[in-house]
C-alpha cells in the first residue's frame, strides 16, 4: 500500500470515527487530493495535511 493510500485511509477513518457523513468524508478526501502537489513528493503531502488539523 502506498503512502498516499495510507494517508487517505487514515483520514477517512478519523472522519468516520467523528461521526461524519459520507458526504463530509468525500469532501475531506476531495480536499486532500486537491491539495496534493506531486512535484513535492508524498512526504510534503503528509506534513501539509498533518498541519491542517
């Protein structure tokens, strides 16, 4: 499993555990993908998403 897959699954599980609806989880995942700049690599994505919490 790639780092990106792990990150997405973790965020989905976090939102689900908070009681978020399917639509809210989809929005979080969509926002996550929209924030990815693949030129920076996945480590930058993980740091950036951790900072948003």
